[in-house]
C-alpha cells in the first residue's frame, strides 16, 4: 500500500468522524513512518492521555491490514503529540540510565506500549554499560534499565 493510499484512508476516516484536517504528511520518526495529521481539532482525536489517538491508530492499522490483505503497521500522530511524547520518553530513559550508571541498581519504568519499549531498547542496544529488558505481561509490560556487568 502506498503512502498516498494510506493518507487517503486516514483522511476519509477523519472526515467521517467530522474532524477538520489541515494536512496529513508522512514523516520519519525514530525509524518508523509516521503520518502526521495537522488539525485545529486535535483534542477530539488525541483524547485524555492520548487514549483516543491510541485507539485511532489501532483501528486504522486493522482497517489498512484488511484492505491490503497483509499486516500493515503505521503510526499516526496529531499536531506533534506522539513525537513530543516520544521525545519526553527518550529523555526519561536517558536520565534513568544515568541514575543506573551511578547507583548500579536496576530501575523499572512505567508500563508502556511495544513501540515505546522498542524505542528504549534501541536507544541502549550498543551501550556498553546499560542493558534493557521487558518485564510483565499485557498492559503492565514495562522496561527495566539495568547496569551491564562486564
């Protein structure tokens, strides 16, 4: 499925929801194609704590996968909300890793999505002092940042 087709499907879905769209642009955010939606009605799509946006991402991935006949995984952002969230998450992970380097004690982060966990795992994949592990199940799955014993 082309980016143009994906943009068209996102646009149709948002229009059917009654959301005014200024633009939809593909962007590369942390090595993943993200479709960045600009709208003056961002709060309708984002919702409380980003829950509406997470649900919209899930639904659109299901719809696109059904249309394409194969697994499609895209990320949709609205007015930079997800990008800012991921930037904040990366800052938290870096600060936590600095703490772990000093104390040499593991620290668990809050539960997070598989995409957020992947972002953090990739941040430290070549770090000689820090290793990461995912622990827990389902919605309680989280990253533990540990000091690597050499």
